[in-house]
C-alpha cells in the first residue's frame, strides 16, 4: 500500500457502501400499478396485499427510519416482553461476558497445566478434539433439561463454546515457549512457580490473547442463536420477536447493531493483545 | 345449594333451590340474567353468617318477617362485621402462598385470557403479581414449566395429557384446570394453491402444525384422512413454532398450515396465503389451548392456584362477550404481548375478516372463549393420540381424563365468576359429521379407515 494517499481506502469504502445501498434501494422499490380491490377488503389487509402482492422487503430508507426510532429511545422498558434495543444489547453483553469470563477462569489455568506437561497434553487431547467441534446450540436442550434455568443455560452455552479456543491456545502457547528461556531460568535456579509467572506467562501471553480474541467472536455469534431459542431478553430475543411480527426492517436494524457490537468487542481484545505483545 | 340466595328475604329458603343454587326456583334460574361476581360473593358471605346465627331456617324467616329485612340487616351488621367479612372473602379464600408468579405464553390469540388478564387487571384483582412471559416455542414452554421456572403456563390442550402419560417427555402429573379458547384455528394455504381447494389434490404437500401434541395436528390429520389422504404417507406434516410459520410459507418452504391465529390472518395481511377453512368447520366448539399447571402447584399452593384460576376464568368470561373483543384486541396486540398490527388481532377476535381471496367474511363464532374442561374432550384427544401411534397399549381414558382435566374446580369458580357451568363433565359431539361417544373410545378408533393401530 502506498502511504501518500491515506484517504484512498476510506473513500473506496464509502463508494462501495453507496453502491450497495443503491442496489438495495433499486431492488426493493415498490412496484407501481395498483390492482382494484374492494376498499372494505383493502382496509383489513396490508398495503401490498390490497394491491394483490406480497409485503416487500424493506428498502434502506425504511430501515434508516426504523433505526432512528430505536436510537432515539434505546433504553425504554415497558414490561418483561418489550424493552428498548439498548436494554436488549446490555442483556446479551452481560450474558456473553459472564460466560466468557467463567470460561477464561477455567481455560487459562487449565491450559497452563496442560501445556506444562506433554503427557497431560496428549491424554486430554482426544477429549478436547471431540468436544471442540460440537455446535454450542446442540448443548442447549441438554443444558435446559439438566440446569433447569434458561438464563443459566444460555451462560453455560457461551461458556462451553468459548472455553475451547482459549484452552487450546493457552496450552499451545505454554508448550511452545522457547526452550532457551526455560533453560536460562533453570540455570539461575528460579523456583517453578516464579518461572511459570515471570517467564512462561509473558512468553505465552500473545498466544493466549489470540485464543481469547477468537473466543469472544464465537461467544457473540452464539448468543444471538441461543437467545432466539430461550427467549425472554437479549438481542437474539429481539430478533425473534421481530421475526414473529415479520418486521424485516427491525431485524435488519438488529443485524447492523449486532455487527457493530461484535466489531467493538473484537477491537477491545485487539487493543489488549497489543499491550502484551513483544518483539523477540 | 343455596349459596347466593338473599338470606334477608323472608320468602327464600336457604336449604333448597335451583340447579345452580343461585335462585329460589328453577324457573327463576332459567329466566334471570347472571348477576355480577361481587354481588354473588357478598350474598354467599351474608348467607353463611345468617346460617350461623340461625341454625334453623324457620327461626330466621320468622325473625325477618317480624322485624323487616332492613332492620334485620342493621341488627346483624351491628353484631357481626358483615362488611369486613365480605371484603375478606372477596380478596381470597386464604393467604396467598406465593403472590409473585410467572406464567409463560406463546404469542397467539388462543392465549387471550392469560395475556389480557395482565393489562386489564384480572390478576391484580386477585392480589397476584403475575409476569406473563413470551416464550419461543411449545417444547420450551413445556421444559420451562417442568423445571418450575413458570408456575403455570399456556399450553395446547393435548400437552397436559401427553406430559401426564409420559408421551414425548418424562411422565409428570400435570393438570389442566381451564380451557382457554374454542375454535379460532384455520387451514391456510399458500397463494400458489388458490385453485386447488379440494384436499384430494393435496398429495405431496408439506404442512406445518405448531406441535406434535396439538389439536392442530389431530384436526389436520382428521380432515385429511376424511378426504382419503393418509397424513403420514401422502403428505408431510412437520412441527413449526407459530411465529415462524408465515416466514416459512412466504419462502415456499411449506404449502400450508393448520395454525392458531393471528398466524392465519397475518398470512392474509401480508399477501402470502389465504384462509382455506376455519377449524370450526371441522369441529364446531373444539378446544384448542389450555391453562395448565403441575399437580404439585395445584396441591402445594391451593390458595394461589385458586386465585390464579379465578383470574383466568373471569378473564375468559370477559372475553366471551363479543362487545369486549375490540377493546381486548387493542390491549393484547402491543409489542409486549402479541406484537401484531391491531387490525389483524381485531379481525380474528371479531370474526369480520379478509379471507385472502378478496372477500370480506363475517363469522362471529370464528373464536370463542369457554373455560370448561370437558372430560370428553380429553377422551377424544387420547383416541387421536392412539390413532396416530403417539401412545401404545391400553389407555385408561376416563381415569386420565378426570385426573388431568380438572372439571370440579372450574365448576366452582365459573359459578363465582357469574358463568353457568354445565351439569355434567362430559358431553358428546361430532367431528365432521361423525358422532363421538366418550363412553366407547376404542370402538371410535376402530371406526376409522386410516389409522396407525
């Protein structure tokens, strides 16, 4: 990339966005030509059905209007089934963070132990390999049945899906610390615990952070699906509830918000990763 | 029974009366409009006090004749705080074990009494703080009810039977104290099929029903089988949660569904489908959804259960009146409950609706609300479970029906809500012209040509 034109990339992004919006607008324009229908009948059905068609997919202007409504009052609370989009996002974030932090509490120490010993690493590897690819949603019925609480089940599902990348990356990072550094520590007769905390941990930190960054991405992906299943609160429930109302404009708003929050979470983790990175 | 007779009326007898017990004679019972629930409650309290003061009815009558009803009332009120007693009774039959309850519902019009009881204050009137929680599907509502997260829930009327019998879940004693609605379902087909109205042309169709253990499943199967279509071999029937049905119909993923409203009306509203047939044309007066609770809740918290059931039955009585339907539609169409355009819910509840083919139809009986859990309904449902192989072996129809469909509580509370409960707990009816005798379920099953037994 040439550094003399820093505005080129953002400009191109804007152009792509404008092109996408134009195509979207063109594709979703309502068709002209109204079929003549009895006015008493037309009053009972939607605008499109009265003209003999189906309700169309909303265009960018409908979505923008809807988004503006949501952003004007994001934190309203009108009873257990009707809360603002900000409140729903907060519920989802709280679930994701609690499941994710629990997973980190388990995965990092456990990964450390596994990484320190080749035998344990080999012994546990088959279990990890089998459990890792299971879709977190496949755990949901089991979780609901055994835990008997929908909220805790959602947190459990986040936990179980974010634990593996962290565990594997921690173990890998710890196992691949340069042998020279461990030898130096041994030569200086540093106690084992101190070696672990002052040599191995900083050395493995970038790998561990990579695992944590992958995990938060997965956790945010999964929470939407999990909340669509358990209902009640959260941005996933919001999507489900608007699906129930067949309000595609609201669903597109939610999709945009989910993307933005996911990007934000990833950016925070990337910033943290930069703090612990080092140059050899 | 003479519970609601005016005890200050010298002509009245407190020991004999009409069939419901509210009137001096059977003729008066037949001719008199039902009085308000509060007035009846007050009468019941006054009656109890007077019976306690005058164990011999003759003595009471002579006393009132001698001094006059007004003086008697004043005298008794001076001796006994009648007003306080009336109030105490009106509040509840005893202290509530658990005033904060959680009740799950699926966002469909069948749940109208459960939902509207919240915004319209029927729960609050019984001293209950109920949060009604929207739930994503029937399997989830079952699991949340089984796990105790919900104290009671909106279920499909076959579900309490299936749960009690252990079909599709572990057997847990479950009860159904009240039916929510009768009728109110419809078969909706995709607009593509508007020229294929004869069920005989439906081979290869993909249909959706809300749940395997639902009246929708049994009614659709019954309807298809009566037209010679084998519901297991000639068509595909799959369970799809009601909110997802219109989206699936629009995507041509299914050809049609037998679904609860407002799903049918919503398909019309969006120009995706048309209403082929209302379920009342299959069986007029069929039950659909139910108010259900575990036996543990019913026996462990009797006062709370009574108060909750009373709220539901009063809400059902209110919903029954066609004059209230518009007001109810406006109250439950909001995002907090059904989350639908008001006109869609209104068309369902009032029965003046667009059928999707350009006609406005007027069927006031499209949906109705009747809380009485007829035990013969339970028997019919079990015959269909057996017919389609959902339960195997011998079924003790009458026993399960009486254990799950709690008719006695409904009779008592319907009376208190100013409704007239039926004399017996069983009635016969016919489905698509074929009469059903609840006393002979096995013969009924054997009478079908298409069955899995």
